[in-house]
C-alpha cells in the first residue's frame, strides 16, 4: 500500500511509543499488555485526530484553502486538535459545536477542550441543536474554506490510521510479537476503520476489537465498513473483508459522553497501575471493554490510547467526586 501519493503535512511526532504495561497485565491476570501511546504525539495536547488531519489538511493546503470548518460536541477532541493544527499552519478555524451531551456546568461548557479551542484562536460557535448547527454552518464564510466531517472521519482521514497500523505492526514485530489483539475506541469510526484496513492489507494474523462509545453496534459496524471501504478505494485496493474485526457497544452506558461507574473504575485502574490517564468519553469506555477482553486473550493485547486528556478536565467535578 502506497500512502506517498497523498498530500500530507506533518503534525505529530512519529512513531508514538508502544509501552509495556506489566502492572496492568498483572492486575488483569491475562497475557502481556501493551499500550500504544497515540495520546502523546505532540501538537495541541495530542490525540488520534492528528494522524487524520495530516492527510485532511494536506489536501486542504493543496487546494489553496485558508479556512477549516468542522463540527463536534462541546468537548470535542477533534475540534481542539483541528484548532491547534490550524494555529500551526496559519489557517482560520471555525468550530461549529453542538450541545448534544446532557452535561452542564462551568467545567463541561467552558473548560477542558473548550478553553483550548479559544486559546488556539478558533472561532467557536455553540449551537443548541442540529437545526441551529445547520444554520450556523451555512452562515459561516465558505470562501476558500474546507469542511471536515465530525471526527475527521472520511476515507482520506482513515488513511491516517492505515499508516498507524503499519507503524504498530512494525513495532510489535521488533518485539517479536507477530500476533495480538488490538482494542480501539470507536466514535466517528476512522480510527478503528484505519487499523482494521491497514492490518488486513498487511495480511497480519491478529484481531481488532472496536468498542463503540456512541453508536449502537450495527450502526458502528456499518460505519467502520463504509470508511474502510472508502479508504481502500482511495488506495485502489479491494473492498476489505474485515473478518478479523469485532465491534461492541455494551460499554456505552446511558449514552455518548455520559460517565459510567465502570468507566471511573477503569480510569483508576490504568492510573494506579501504569500512571496512564484515560478520558471519560472515549478511552475510558473502550478500556472497560479492554478489561473484559484482555484476560481471555491467548496472545498479547494492545490498548490503543487515542488521547482525550483535555476532555478529562471537562468532567473535573465528576472526577473530584469519584477520587
Ligand atoms: C480521545 C478520542 N478517542 C477516540 C476517538 C474515536 O475516534 P474515531 O472518531 O476515529 O472513531 C475520539 C474521537 O472523537 C477521541 O477524541
């Protein structure tokens, strides 16, 4: 697979570390555990969106854009990383955010990712519902603008995680690990889709488990399949079979962005065994699935840490009440 044909800007530090997590493995009582640290890739407090944005903004610059418009929930990590990338590249950033998570208060509405969006110089528009989101989006100046989908998830953005799959498989191989179970959070889908497609194109024998944090299982599966198919088409590869991929939705709890008690427990587990901080919306809920799957795995288990630390501070009062 040749990714060099696509315009790309460098935004993060690569490769990200692949770390042993022996104390976490001992606590889970199963096979060796590794954490792929896509939370510590640099720009704007880091996270998984940088890999997608390298391709999305590479194309935007090639098209001569000077403005980027994108969407998300109030505490969107994608919006914050897009704002940081735009700051670095000298692009205007319009964040059209929707108050779709039933959380309120100063921390959720103004701190965490939101304050960083402002610091990175983005124009932040907060909309009450989908209707207002459309109106505000239409009212923003579209001259020389590109619009990125929620989460940066389209075929092109998915290529960022195809590249990540190649990086991860190389790092595992260097350690003598040629088969593993990879657990990935799934929101808008391109992260899981890229890992799924990349590992299939490499003919890797391991499995990929996507833990949906927002969509019901069938929708999440369809989204993953669609994005992997779109990315495969860009690579002029066959539609992937994805037989090595499973998707679950049973750790979402009451809904996207709504904390669960299992999530808080697993945040504490990662923190007290490895000093690793997960976030309440994505990695925390995916790690609940990871905690369940890991002990039964006969091969090493990799947790893909996709970032989200600023989002943790959006939930500061809830975290304080827990710990
Ligand atoms: C920290 C974090 N992890 C995981 C995800 C999910 O990634 P994707 O949207 O590619 O499924 C997101 C995206 O919103 C995120 O911010």
